[in-house]
C-alpha cells in the first residue's frame, strides 16, 4: 500500500503535478491543463480568495455563482460540525426522516412566495442542480401520466441555456458543445431561441417589442409539436452560464400567458437566481410569473456543502401525492442531515443580514449605477445588470454595421479569454462566455468593495485594449 501524501508540505508545482496525474476536472481540456498547471486555491475570506503563491483575488463569481454569504462564515462550519457529531447521515428512504431535512423543507416553503394562489408547500431534495433538473423531468412526465395524458412528454428549453451536466440536465440545456458529446439531447427535449436583445434584436425594434416576439417562439414551437404532446417549458429567469442574458421586462408575462393558454407546466430553474441573487428569495417573484416547479441548489448553503432540490407547486404535488402511489425516484443523499443543517444556518444568516433586501435596495442599485459607467469604454458594446449579476459585451467597434448591430471580434481571436487572463493577473475573478464578460459577486459586498471591483474591471479592459492594439486587432 502506498504511503499517504502530506499535501500540506508540497510546493505549488508539486500539487500541480499531483493534480495532473490524478484529478480529472469538470469542463477542462486536460492536455492543455497539464502544460500550464492548475491554479491552486488555498484559502478564502469575505469576498477574496488566495492562491498558493499568495496572490489575493477579488472573487467576482462567488465561487461558481454560489457563495452568496461570502467566505469564512463560522456559523455555517459550526452547524456542519454539530450535525456531524449528532447524526452525520441517514437516508430518507423506507419512510424515515431527520430533523434538519424536515425543518429545512418547512423553511423553504415559508420563503417561497405565493403568486395568485399558487403555493410551494413541498420540497424534493437532491445534491445538485443537475440532479434537481433530472427530478423535474421525472416529475413532469409522471404528472401527465397520472392525469391520463402519457403522450405529453416533450419538454421545451432554450438554446444557450444551462440546466446541468447529467444526461437529462445537459439535454435540457442548450449548449451545443455539450450536445456534441454523448449523443444529446435525449428524446423528447427540444429548444427555442434565447431572449438576447443585443444579438437578436432587429434594427429599430425596442426591447419591449423584442421581449414579446422572443416569447412568441415558445408558442410557435408548441403549435409545431402539438400542444397535447408538450409537458413543460423550462427556463432560467436570467440565463447564467450562457452569459448573464437578461430578458426584457415584457418576456416573462408573455411566457406566462402562453403556458396558461396551452396548460403546460412551467419550470423555473433558479439554481443561480434564487436566495437573494436578484433581490428576492426566489426570482419568479421579481419577474411576476407563476412556475409549477422551481429548481434550486448552489446558494441554499452558500456553496459550503452540496445541496439541491425542487420546490414543488401545489398543482403538481397534489396529483403526485393523491394519485401517484410510490414515486420511484430519489437519491442516497436526498435530505442529507448535514447539508440541510448548513442550509438552515445559511438561510437564517441571510435573513438576519437581509441579503436579498440589500441586493434589492442597496448594493444592487449601486452596482447598476457603477456598472453602467463602463458603457463608454471603447471595448464595451453594452454593460447591464440585474440584481447582483452583470455582463458586458466586448465589441470590435462602436459603429453599427448594416444590420444595425455592433461588430464583434472573430471567434478565433478569443478576446474574452484574453480579457480573462488579464483579470487573473490583476487580482480579479471574472468569467468569459465567448466575448461576454460576466460577474456574480457575493451578496455581502460593501459600496467600497464594489468601487474596488469596478476599478479592477476598468484596468483589465484597458489592458485588453492595449493588447489588441499591439497585435493589430483594434483600429478605432
């Protein structure tokens, strides 16, 4: 037997070599990673992380959209420790439960707002957003089976959406690169276009008119497929991994009209948008629509421990409970007591500090004000925010082309990745989605820290512009 490795005594290069030899990372070109070595993150506090070389970085992505309460919250670690000592694990199969899972289900039900009489009194737990969206597929199809309409199997999603990385989650998502690996999507999942005004708005068209037109793509798809074949429509309130795609205000009301007209289920994937990210506990309240199922994960524990689930509206829950018998679906870690205990502590912390209210009334508006100041930068086509997510588009010119759109860089230039490299070198975590740069910082940020963030963004934009000029790729 090999002796255990004392990683605390290893250098950065040794950790990188060990990583390359054994750790297969998600969404990674491992050949490329082996040549450069993984960045080793060692510690974190507040909104900052430090790597093994001692570089301090402002985490503009909250880890991966999830550390809403910030790093180093002792109360969350204490909750995990106490629960591990009392009951580290027991399953929720065989008609058993545990106290943290039961309390958390009740807590989530109390936080989910009722809209026009539609309540969320029930929760199904998983360990991730991917598992939760697999659950949504099972629940939606089971619902229609029980109502005597088994032909309603098709779920409509959107191109460039992200709904997870499992077979069902990746199929629901609209990422072509994921579909190309694994013969996806699985049957009875189809996609419509995303509501991205910057890319798809017509010359002279207002955002409001575009929002209605974009929602109309759903109705057209339903009519093409046959309304009696469609089970559900799934969408993120604001598309996250697709690049912080913020729909016009007219989009969601029209989507609601369409799903009501044809009687299909509406699934709101709020893995990113829930728990204060958009200034509300759940994002459907902000946009005023009425989902039947709500996917959650990530920030329910502020990312401190894996947990996900589905808020199940009364329309679906009533049928599953009263007519369904045994629901043959679940996970070993559904309602894991330690994860649920941490989630309870996290939600109590967020209530105590009113993090959703801070986003809605204080730091969200301040970020919007400061972020809009990026619009005059020569590289920025548009800079926009929604709550505490934001995105900007890197463009080749501020002068519209014949179609009325701002010219984009050639994809092979990878301008977004050039900008991202400057971010890391200058102490900022900012994500590149093509040539769209996005952020989703912790909800604990102060005004001074937002100012610090904006100064860093200006700096990396200037450095990116200088690099493009030097390479002959910018001609103002």
